[in-house]
C-alpha cells in the first residue's frame, strides 16, 4: 500500500492552489478591485471562469509558482513585455483535444493536457492581483506591446459581466495595431479583428471562453450588426494587414459612443493619449533598431547577404566536386576508363593465380 504523501504538494500550491500568488496591496493603488462576474456553473473567485483543465495545468506549472515574487502590477506588465509573443493558451504541438488511451494513459505523470503558454500563465497571474478598472484600461491602451493589450482584452472577456463587454470593446473595433495570436500563423491580425472575435466567438484555440447567456449573446450580435451598418469601412479591418487610412478615419470620428462608461469622453481621451504614446514608442524602437544596424555594420557584423550566398555556393561546389557531382563529361569518361582498366587488371591477376594453382595440383 503506497502511503498518501500528497500533502507536501498541496502545501507547495498554497492556500486555494495559487502558489502564494497573492492580490496586490490596493492601498497603494487608491482604488478598489474591479468587480468580477461569475458565469454559469463557475465561481470566478476560484476559477477566473477558465476551463478547469487549463486552470489546473497553469496552477501546477513551475513558471506560475515562481511568479509569486512579482507582487506589483508593473512587474507583471514588464514580464509580459519580455516573454509574450503569442496569445494562444497551449504551447504548439503539446495539447490534444482527444484523450489518450492505452496502458500508460492513467499512470501518474503521463497525460494529454499539454503545456500552457506564458501568455495564459501571466493572464492568470494578472487575475490573482485583482486588477482595478484603471489598471485594465492601462493594459488595453499600452504603448509598448500589442500583446500586453491583447492580454488585457482577454482578461475582460473572462471576468467582466456580459452587459459590460460592449462598452469595453466597442471603442477598439477600428484599432489597426497588429499582433499574432498564433505563432504558427504567418499572418498577423488587427486589434479590431481580435476584439471582434472575442465578442462573437466562444471557442478559442483549443479552449473556450465562459458561455454568454443567450439573451446577452443576441444583444451583442445586434450591436455589432448595427455598428457595421453605421461604419461599413470597419469591415476591411477583419482581414490580415488592414490599417493605414482606417486609422485616420477613426481619429476623425473620435471613436467611441456618447455618454460615460468605456465609450465616454474620458475613455476616448485616455485612448487618444495611449495611441500617441504607442506611436512615440514605435518611433523610439525604430531609432534604436537603426542604431544597432549601423553599429553592426561598423563592427563588421551583419555582412551583405550576397557574400553569404557566395560562400554557400562555393562550399556546395567543393562538396559536389568531392562527391563526383557536377563534373564535365570528359572528366566522367576518364574516371570510367580508369575504373574499367583497374577491373581488367584485377581479372587478369585472378586468372594467373588460378593457372598457377592448377599447375601445382598437376605436378603433385
């Protein structure tokens, strides 16, 4: 009988299984946490309305346990900036929707769950901080990374009440900044396209969002339809690579709905300031990249690609010559003649050897 020694594992996971990832000190923020909404058959306080399998794998990951030292919103945002480059929940080729079967399928340590991405691990970390409304607004308007913004939109979809989703998402239905949701997909999509998917779809890359009540789903569908009728040019933003003139049209209109909430004047001002900050941030990054390229050129790094191609071509030519490929017809004929002469010489030598053996046998 094997003794149950799992208490050490439960102790390592900490109270509630959060591995000592505790809420931030809201006395420092001067604001109360944003209200959370529990969807059907879910307790948002303990699950974030997330798929149970995905939630369990994230909680048990070493990376999530090590995030307990990131106790402030700013530290987690920096972590996202440096380590997130996609927004899928599972690392590629690690998760199968069909359960495995066989002799080892139920053995401890053998499973088909897959490995969660750092994006979703950090999304759960943001949840443990119990973000304020101001902090969520900072996420979705962040100037440095589209992936910080993307995680902010995902956070809203998981924990905000259905009747508030439109207020949060509508001002971004014309946002032309691009990101790659799936690292295997070569085509980025716009923030506008990403937000529309969050409004209209429940399935999301081998997981799912909390199910919207039927009435709320119909209301959102009607609002999207009405918005598209009033702004037909936004439909072009649903295709990869859309942007440019649509951003100018968005700025001319000012964006957002009238009144308070997420679409009110204050939110529009914040969004405009965030857009300006993002533009300045991109310009600074472009200047830094050009400076690095100049430095590499001065130090002899980053040589012209034509030289690399010449070296590869010469190396390939030498290898072909050594293997006998790519030779001229005259060279190949001479090689065949040498091989034929060598074979004839060996045949004559074997014939003489057999003749000598027969002569010795005859004289015995």
